[in-house]
């Protein structure tokens, strides 16, 4: 059984910091734009809602063989949060598969932040016994498709809940 714990990941400009409940207030502001929900649905969470969600995420998955790995994206120079990346890692007979996702707050978009953070996450996953990285992306979400492509994922002909499955097989 594989259990992964998030650890700080450093990229050129960013620190991906393991999620803490204390990040909820800052992240509520980062994620406050309703436009971030265009493709995923819902609406922005309050700081209180995020705090409750982060408590569950930090506690970890109740399922043996499944790890919830969550990070906030922090600009190293400015020490401000700009979004998050996450991976749900599930053990299987070949090691583990990871389903990843990312969100960058609206003010920090179009700066390569999601791409840099996602590449950092995929590099971290490569250091563990992860054989497959998966993301589900709405077919009209060109920005997320560009991030996935830059991180080495390619679209498949499979879909789930109207989203295209993207995949990277790690040898």
C-alpha cells in the first residue's frame, strides 16, 4: 500500500506548500472570482467553508490505499498565495495512479503559474511509484488543456461527466 504525504515542492518562481487549514482565509480571496467556476460549476466558497473542507483534506482520505495530496501555490518572492494543485493518489497492482487538478486565481492567470505548478507536481509524482497521471478537463477549457499539454499529458478518447480524460503514462 502506498501512502504519500505532500511535501514542499520548489519551482523557479513558486513554492508549492502542503495545504494547511490556516490557508483558508487567504485562499477564499484567491478563489473568490465566480468566473473560476465556469467549467466546474458551483460558486466560490467562503473562508469558513474552505476551512471545513481543508480540515477534511488535511486529515487525509479515509480509504486505505488512497492519498490526498494538496498544495497551495505561493510566489516565493511575494509570499502571496495564487492558487492550488492537488493529486489523489490511488494504489493499485502496478504502484499508483494520480488524478491531478489545478486552479490559479484570476489575477495570476496568463503568467504561466498553473503550468509551472503543474509541472512541479508531475515531477514530484515521478519521484514516487506513480505509473499514470490523469486529469479531467472540460473540452472547451483551452487554458487547462494548454497546462495539461505542457505537463506532458495528452487527451484520450475517454470522457467522464462531460470532461475529457487526459493522461500521462510514466515508464
